C-alpha cells in the first residue's frame, strides 16, 4: 500500500515545478462541448478536425485552434490566428481543469462530471469541475494557479460547505502557488495555510505531467525513557505547510475517498500522523510517570540518608557523652587523690592516676621533673580547668585553692600563677578574657575541659 520509493522524489519534483511555456494539449469540441486531447505525434492527422471543430478551452475565449508538429517539443495546439494568446497561468488552469474533468469522467463513468464555467457565466461561485454521484453527493474541484488570499479561500470553502458540496483544491505547480526554498522545502502562503487549518491535505497539480504533489513531513517518535525525539527513527506523516517536503505521484494513484481526493499514500500519511500523535502522547505520559517515580525514589533515598545521618550524629553524640563521663570520673578521682596525705612523688595516688589521664593526650604544662609533676599546678588544673566548663577564674582563685590545700604561698606567687595560665592560653587549654576590674580572667576551652 505504501508507495515504492524506487523513484526519486527530488528528480520528479524538479520536473514537476516549472514556470511558463505551457503545453497546450486540451481543446473543446465546439458542438458537443466535450474535451479534445491531442496525442503525441498526431498533429498532422488531426489538423483538419481541430481546425473545423476544436476551440480554445480558456473560459471566455472560444478561439479556433490548430495543431503544431514539433520535433523538439511535443505536438500541441495553438490559436489558429497567431494574434492573441494566454498567460501561462490561465492556460495551465484551463489544461488542469480539462485534465481533471477528463480523468474524473474516465474514472467514475456512472457520475456526472462537468465544468461549471461552460454552463454558467456567473464564474466565481462556480466550481472549476463538479462531479455529482448518482446519490446526489457532490465534490467540487478547484484548480488554483492565480494568487488567493486566506479570506477568499475560507469564503469559497464555506460557501461550498453551506451548499453541501465538498471541495478539493489543487494548487498550481508554478511559483505563484508552489514556492520552494533552497532545500526543496515548501514555502507556504496564507491560502495554503488556510487549507491546512481546515484539515485537508495540501495538493499541487501539474497538468502536463498528470501528476499530483503531496506535502510530507518527517516526524519522530518520542522516547518514554528520555522524553526526547528518536531522531534515528523518522516517520513520514502528512505535511502541514512551510518546511514540508513534496512527493510527486501520478494522478492515476488518486481516487475519491472519505476525505475527498486521496490515495493509498495520502491515507497512510494521515493515519501515520494520527498514530504518531497518539503514540507520542502516550510516550510523554509514560515519561512523566517515570520521572515522577524517579523523583519519589530520590525523595525516599534522601530521607533514608537523612535518617542514617541523624542516627550517626546521635550515636557520635552518645559516644562523646560516655567519653566525657569517663573523663569527669578520672578528673574527680585525681582531684580527690590530691587530698591524700601520701608524700608527693611518683607513688602518690594522684600522680599514679595522672598517667592514665594524660595517656595519648597533650601535657598540661604541669612542670614535670623525673616523672613527677608540680603539686600546685596539679591542684590548680584539676580544681579550675579539667571538667570545669564555663567557670571563670584568675590568679586569686587559684591562690585561694592552693592555700586551702596547704600550699605555702611565697612572695610573687600571683605572677608565677599568671605566667602558667598564659602558657595554658597559648596551648589552647584556656580562653583569656578581660574581667570587670581590668585584670585577666580565664575560662577552660573545650580541649581544656575534656581532653
Ligand atoms: Zn484562447
């Protein structure tokens, strides 16, 4: 059912679209008003008959015709009197109408086929060719070579519709209607766009070659996976104006169908467009669902990650809390041991506890000498720094603690204490702040408090 593509549309199109030099092949029998067609190489044989009986078919002309034999061009007709001719568009138009009339009469012998211009002088509202089925159903054919506005086309289309007549528009193959860009793509015009908007296929006629050109567009199926068109899988669908390419087919491939003039290829292109639109709508729907599901999965993964992160933080906080409690107990033990009356030295309980407390941690400037720290520094450190977060103190508080524990304070002890505290500040165990009386006060850092 699909046209064979063994033939080359580009080559066919190059001969399809021409300008000027119409071949005059169809005339009108003066008495019967029937069509006369001059076959190739029949100029001599039919000259007498033509001169006697055949007139020009251009409406309103009626001039007597004769035949012309040519070895270069095909045999053809011309006005017998050399004066008076017709512009190419009106001659193409009359030849196109004659071809359609003759083709319809041959193809549908049970139907009545007539050119309305021959029977009516009213012109405009009459069809170029009207075919009437025995059932009374009518289809009007318009062969349109001259320019036409969109309003004029809509007006005539609606008038046919109001009379119950379906209309088929065959646009001329010359540049007045059929304009192509450098890539042989159609450049539409408002009248052509109006035809497309009505849903009818855009058709062009070349009466000499007895061919019809159909506009075709390449569209692409959409991937439900990516939401993007699959460019490697183009599908031919019925074209919709500018940018469409053209396919040239013999008039004999066409027939009257549900949508007026059609062919297997046109039917295929119409259904391809509908199927592809349906298919793409479905693919886009599936793509939207897949994207929604992916977003939902991402939300779930994120909330699971958030939960793991929260649990991890809670676990780390709990570990830290346990470690702090251990350090508090160790510091309490050392503080109590410092009150022991044992002689100060390596065997003193506080000194023995100090080693596990400092194990792996930095020294606290406790003044070690032969593995024995200075007692006053230990008292000061464990009463004011270790496990003493957020307490503020200065040399007077330290001196008071030392005095309470029986340390004999020598002259200048405040300066010694202040120097030691400054050292702890430099080692990041203490913050130094300015107190209300202008003297320095100290507060343990996190490291000083715990580690
Ligand atoms: Zn004429």
